């Protein structure tokens, strides 16, 4: 859990991902299309990946089907794909990104 918190605080936007996950791919492209350069941690390519995956599962709760993608903005847990897409659709994502210093308009 400590590793997740440290990594999440190091950049304005942090995505925990799996390199072969289509939902992770979509969320990375969403941010790239907005001009945001998130720090991406591919759990399947990190020796600590399994431990981080368990920590993310614990953070997100048992009702979450998969711990990836998990997004942090400004060091705060935003959540998984559903939450990020909901924020994007209702117009709340851009203000969060601006507040975190990840996006300038």
C-alpha cells in the first residue's frame, strides 16, 4: 500500500495498468487525447506488480471486477474506468486535471 501511495503522489496523474488490458489502453488514450501525460505503471512488467495489484484491490473494494486501470489525480484515488469515464462525461474530469496541474487550458 505504501508503494502505491508513494507512486500516486509523484505525478499529477498516475495510472496503474496491465500492458495487455484493453480498458487500460482506452484510459491511457483518453488522457493522451486530452494532452495529459500520466505516469503509467504496468503491473505485469514490474517485479512488485502482484503486491501492487493486491493493494489496489484492497483500495478499490471487493465489488470492483479488476484493479486495473486505476487512476490517481493529484495524489488522490479517482478509481477505475467507470469512475473516470463518468467524470469525463459529466464534465468533472477537466477541472480535476487542471487543479492537479496536469492540464492547462
